[in-house]
C-alpha cells in the first residue's frame, strides 16, 4: 500500500470514529433529557446528523449503544474513586490503611453519583436485558463485580477465606445501602429527607464501624 492509500485509509477511519462519537454524544444528550425508553434510533441519528440505517454500521442495537454509555460512566466513577482511595491510604495511620481505603471508596462512590444524578438515572434506572444472540448481561461482560471487589478492598483478604466472605458481605451491603440512599434522594426529592451528606455520614459510620 502506497502513502496516498494509507492516508486515505486513515482519513476514512478518522471519519468513522468521529461519526461514532457523534452518535454516542447524541444518545447521551437525548437519554439524559427524555429517558432511554422514549428515544428512538431515528431520533438519535437525527440528532447526530446521519441516516437512520447507518446507525447499524456502528452499533448492533440501541441497547448496545447504552452499554457503551454505561462503560464510559463507570470508568469515570472508578477513576474518581481510585484517586480518593489512594489519598486515603497515604493519609491513614499505619495499620489502618485497609479500612481507610474502603471508607474512601464508599464515600467517593456516593459522592460521584450524587454529583451526577443524570448519570445515576441512566445507569441504575434502566434495566439491562438480553437481546437475541446475547448470553451475558453487561455486569458480566464488563467485569463489574471484579472492579467493585478490587476497589472495595476484597483483595486484602485471602481468596475464599472467611475474612474475604465477611468483607464481601460488608461491601455489598454498603453499596446496596448507599445506592438506595441515592435513589430516594434523587427520585423522591420532594420528601423532607435529612441532608444527603448527613445521612451518608450516619450510614458509613454504621456500615464500616
């Protein structure tokens, strides 16, 4: 392949990447504004400036596109929480690093979603469903369990040990409790809840000791 052909191929690939990114950003805006169920592929492509059928050049389905958005959001959440965990470990007294890391992760998890309510709705209020030909949910294909386990410090205990099982239960209970706290504050905001940060502090004190 000569230089001109390589440049032409690179331009085509760049144009394809740009078109795919326009579709992702259009979907992000529309899903945030109107909710995932209300947005059609036709609307997404109209917003992105492309023909409706060209959508399938980039994504198998609207659900596949949603999973890309989930991945972007969760990558951001884990990146933010990792920085908080590292800082907590540096600041913790000797011997208290593990507990400090877990608390820091849980607080960062809560604060990320609280600051990004639209992203919370997109991730937690849209059910993942298997489509024709699929045999795995997003949580399986994206190694979500493993990522939460690592971030929550389950690696501090020997695999399959009683300590590891106890830490897993504590982590899952904490994540479920915090996600529920976020849910009621974000979706039932008209109720006179106590302040989110105040309730989060109380919850973390009870969950992590």
